[in-house]
């Protein structure tokens, strides 16, 4: 009986799903959060600590934690991992110099016990900028095909226009349905 009630509860969208959004500073995490929340671009400043918002999309309720990406804040990301179902890693597709740092942070996260069941959506942001790396190039440079213990998806996007963001949420939605 409890399983039936849980299934019905999730069908009606009352279940909240925790997402932590991480990435290096200036990747576009906060812009993405508010684009998803309000469907508009808001003026942002570097996140010190975190922002948290409830995003409702297609009857799914997400509690999204946008975590500051400055070097001094990254060591605190793990304090947000408890009960996380999805990690959204936002990458500045124009920042070739720091992609190796992003890779280190990604694999450090994936090794964390609290995220052992979390799926990972990677937003390759700033695809509108000339010379940006494609999602395929970022996937290759991050060696994403080596990730075997987590479901993952990479999606090119532009936080300013919203392009690609809802395809990412579609993947999250389909991942939830297949659980």
C-alpha cells in the first residue's frame, strides 16, 4: 500500500527532488537558476555561500541549490550533498584554461559517498560565444565516458537565452521516471 501511495504522490508532483548546482566561478550557475525559475535573465554577482530556490517544471518540484564556485568555497560543496538526487555541473565552455580544474572537481564529487546514487547533468554553458568548446569536445576532455557508476548527460546551453536548459530538465525528468 505504501508503494502505491508513494507512486501516486510522485505522479501528482508533490515530491521534491534535491539538486545541487556546482561549477567554477563565472560559469553561469546563478544565471541558469534564475532563468529556470523566472524565465528571464537577472543581474547576478558572485555567489558567496549558496542560493536555493524551488523550481517547478512539468509537475516536478526541484529544490535547487546554487553553490558558489570560487576556489575558497569549493571545499564546502560536500556539506550540501546529503539526499541529493542530481548534480548539475555548469561549465563555462569558453574557459579552456580551467577545464582541468573542473575535471578534478567533478571526479572528486563523484567519489563522494553522499553522491553515490546521484545522476549528473553537465551544462556546457555559453555556447553562444564564438570559439566556445562544443559539448562533445568537453565530454572528451573530461573523459565522461569513463563514468560508469553514475548516470550522466552533457547538454550544450546558453544561460542568457535559455537554449538547451529545458532539454537538460527533460533528461532529469526521464531519469526520474526510469528509477
